[in-house]
């Protein structure tokens, strides 16, 4: 490829093809879901494809994308719609089309940044009869014309120099050469969804794409096909119950009955509860659950309709809702966090809880008697298709990294494969240092590779890690976006904000997922304590740190006679809900954090840095 730089490992052969017209409504997208457009007009697609894009204006680019490029993706549900073509603009391409090199870099306003209405690019689009969505021309602009002859005319853009690919979700993907970025985005698009915004937006859009709000139904009177609600989907905006919302929400104004506080656990073990045996262990080992929110979302009943207020209800663990219950009388071992609060401290009186929390209290033997509740009488496993697709995406990507994903995979082989993946994805240009690190971990089969093959393996794992990070962020931030807060400066509490207009603004669903994830984690900690007498040193969302005699979690986890981790504890593996190593430090390091005047959570720092800050938690 003269003048195009070196071919990267795993890129595959280049297919240079002329753009060809696509037949309307044929459902075929021969050139894949997206291209990465460079400054010379080369549009890099999936599988090494390179198209020549002649456009020099955004109006021409939109027309080319819709009529000639062969780009798009088939709908994920027969009641949904096909995905719009995605054109990713490199810095050189953005300059070619007249965009400034950057927008506002202030973190406080970055999410709302866009070109002003009087910018020449926006005015040129308007003159050409193209429109922009309400978000305007920002990092993820959507250019469209009204539907014509039943055909959608919409193109999604992503502007790389404007931070379209957030490094929290995509790592360094935005700095990749165009062909490599096309490969990474193409894998994500095929396994998850064609990107159309932040990972949070993609997570929410995936829910809707898999369970569209409407479907075609035949009118009983006219016999014609019309749009009707789709069973099992979120079909309309519903008013949230006062205890489910944020304090600034319109429904919360004048409400004094308290709010649900269903958040992930962040807890520090009181240092005085540590035993002498724990204090002298050599290691503090952190383990975390793979995509804990995703594991919690599976087979979870959530409300499909509006809440109904009930006095003195009888608790039913199958019914989603917000329940006012006093759980303060349940005794908690101080060596474990309370499962009922995000702080891990026991509740001090009545509070509002989501169904999974109350169900766990019942499981622990509590006599649950709600004072009142807001229940969802219409409910179902709305998130199941979302869970299944993202689970498959995560597992497939882990398998691509050479990590065993079978249900009965050997846990020691899994740990070795994860170590290899970590070293390869984080490798720099010093192959000798990488080879030495691999040899030190007993990975001789990799350490013995020649320079070319070792560099190729490192580059491939580097890209696989980006896809994994994006999948995990789609889960985490997608759940978070179910309760999106007001954005931008000048917001007045009590006023509605745009997110409230979505059927998917559902803080009750977010609360149920997080509550289930938190109690799932607590159940595992309780099972470890029961089986082995070991207790955590700290908890940070989905990460738990234990004192250990070895640097491997197999040193402290309870094992069966065959040497596998006991079922019900932190089983090690690649699938959602199973555990992997988060980090290893010395026990002296952990004790130092716990003994400080203001104790520091070792689970936040076991990676060697503050994971909450680095990952935007």
C-alpha cells in the first residue's frame, strides 16, 4: 500500500473497491456498517476494504453515504430499523471538510459542545436541505432529511479530533491509524451495535434496537397495517415514583418521603476487625466480577408501565418496585459490609429499597413488612435481549484474546491466559522487556516468539482490549443513562430536562440492576466467609480485596476437593458474573491504607492507582 504506512498485524488484506449503488429496501449492506475517512478521501472499512470518497462537503458526504457507499447494518429486531451508515472523520478529514481542530475542551461543557448555528458548515448543510438533530453539530452529529417514499435518509458522523471516542470507553482507539480503527469499530458494530454516540448512548440505543417500542399491527376496522405498541418493550414515557427520582426531578419537588439509594457498594473494613493471621499474610489480592451489571440484568423482572402506590403491601419478590421497609434491625457482621446500603454501614431506620434488596433480606431470614410501596404491576424481563447480546459480545471478544471461555474451563489456565493478555495489551515498543515479563510469568510459549510474531500478538491484543473496554463501558454507562441527570449550565432544579422525554428514562430499572449486582456480590462474600472464614479488606463497586498467602486468588478462595473454586464463591472465569484478578499488592500496603486517620479503600487502589478516578466512576 504505497504511501499508506505499514500494514498492522491482524488488519488483513486490503480490498480497494469503487463505491457502488445500493438498491433501496434490499436489506443488503455489502461494504459493512462504517468507514473511517482520512484526509485524502480514502474511506477505510471492515476487512481491509478501502473506498474512494469524492465528497468535499458534508452535503456531498451524506449523499454519497446513502446512495453509493454500500454502508449500513441490518436491524437487530424485525420491528426495528436498519442502522444508519457511520462515517468516522480523522483529524485530516475534519480539516478537509472545514471543521475547526477542536471544540471546547472544558470537561464541564464537553458533553454539550457543538458548532454555533452561524458556522459555515451548519449554514451550508441548511442551504442543501439537510438537517441536524437537536444535538446539533457536535462530536457525534447526525445529518438527515425527512423520510421520503418510506426510506430513512440519515447519516451518523463521528469527529475524532473532537473526542468522539472517549478514552474511558475506548482507550487509545482514537489515536489508531484509520485501517486499524476501522477494524476495532467494525468488531464492536458487528457484536454490539453500530456506534452512534458515547458508550452510554450506545447502551441505551441497543436496548431500543433489540426491543423497539412499536410494531406493525393490522387495524381491525380498516384492515390496514398501522403502528402499535410492542409487547415487552418500553412503549411510552411513564412518570416515575417520587422515591425513585433525583432530588432535582419535578416529581421530587415538595416530596419529603425520602429517596432510594440503590448504588454499588464502596466499603472499607474497620482495621480493628482484622485478625493477627490476616495482618501477617504477604499479599492483598483484588478480584472483580466481569461486567457485574450485565450479569445482574439477566432474567431480571423490571417494570414496563407506570408505578402504582400501595399501602401495607405484601412483599412479592417477583414484582418490581420501590418498597419502604425498616431493615435496621438485621444484624450484620462488622467484617462484612451491610448488603442494604452503598456505604456498607447498617441502615439506621426505614428506607426505600428496590425489589432485589428486599428479596435478599428475606433470603437472610428477615421478616419483611413494607409500610408502603410503588409497584409496577406490568413487568417483564425487558433487558434479556440486551443481556444476551452483550454477553455474547464480551465472551466472543475474550475468546479472541485466547482466554478460555467454556463453562468448565480450568481456572488456572484462565488465570495464565489473562496474565498473557494483560502483558501483551500493555506492551510498549521494548520487546525484550515484554519477553522477560512473559518468561517471568511462566509463559515460555509466548516469550519464545520471534520479534515479528511477538509484535503482531501484542498489537492484536492491544486492539482486542479496546473492544473489551468498549463492551464493558456500554454495559456500565448504558445502565447509568437510565437515570441521566440534567446536562449543561444554568439548569434550574424542578424544571424538566430533555432526557425525561425518553421512554428509557427509567431510574427504577437502574436501581433494580444495581441492587441485584450489589446483593450478588455480598452473597459471594458471605459464602467465602462461611466456607473459609476469610473476610474482605475493602469493596469498590465490583472489586473485592482479600488478604492472601499467595499472589493468586486460589490462595484464599475456598476450593473443592478437585481444586476448583467452591460454587457460590468467586468462581474464576471469562463470562459475566465470574471473577478475574484486579490487582495484587502487599498486605503491608493494605494495612497502611486501613490504619490511616482517614482510611483509604484498598479496593480502589489495588491496581496501583485510583481506579475510580481513572475509570470515571
